[in-house]
C-alpha cells in the first residue's frame, strides 16, 4: 500500500529542488524528516511539507504505522513557466523565465 502527496506549481526551479529530493529518496520517512529539518534552503522546507502530508495520509487514511514508513517515490516534475519581461541592454527587452515545480512524494511500508 502506498500513500502520496503532491504540491503543484510551487514557485521554485526544478533543478534546485532536485538537489534536495535526491537526499531523501529511498530513506526511512522519519530519517527523511530529520534531514529536511536540518537542511537550510527553500526547497527543503517545501519538500518537508509534502513529506509530512504524505506521512499523514498514510497514517490517517490507510492505517499504516509511522515508524515503518519508507520514501518509495520522491520526484520533482517541471511545472508551468511564467514568462516575464526584463529590460536588456541597448533598448532591447529580454525574457526572464520564472520556473515552477510539481513535488511528488510517496511513502509505503
């Protein structure tokens, strides 16, 4: 049995978030929580919220024990890109892409 949680269109670049999610993939859920609490960046805070939600889904909806849970799937998918204008040199207008991510975390026993 597997429980999952998804956060869509989170305002962080997928490349930056993948660096953090690689740290917790395959670990025990409680160990992953400790890693994310002690990692000091925005991606860790966002991924920790999704991990906590997946653990709560497993405990409340599926009746699993929190101590037995393991991160079975953790991935970052690319979300929609917000395209913004930025003034460039010599009177040109450049484009600045504001990237978003979909954070998917699944836990299982």
